[in-house]
C-alpha cells in the first residue's frame, strides 16, 4: 500500500493521513473531511482496502439486501 500511496500524490497532508491509517491510528474529523474533499477515489479505495486486509486478510464479504417498500402508488 505504501508504495502506491506515495506514487499517487505529493500532498503532504494526504501522506500523513495514510501514515495514520497504516499505523492503525484514528484520523480526525478534519482529516476525514480533507479526504472527502481532496483525495482521489482510488486513493480512498487503497486506504480502505488496506484496513480491510488487516482485519480480514484476503477474504471478501458481500451483503445483498432486498427490500420491498410498500406504497400506495
């Protein structure tokens, strides 16, 4: 993950946030907002995948819900 993250951006704050994620530290609300506003979707996906692999290994879980919403229309 680290190689992909460092090659993706030169933004020091994004790299610092990635270091927090890598070290399993919580990020602040301001950092989360910064990710939302400035980070490319692939960058966010890499961070999320890193967390998923640390928690669950290479396993992938899917959840499919089917809801029938009754209406009067």
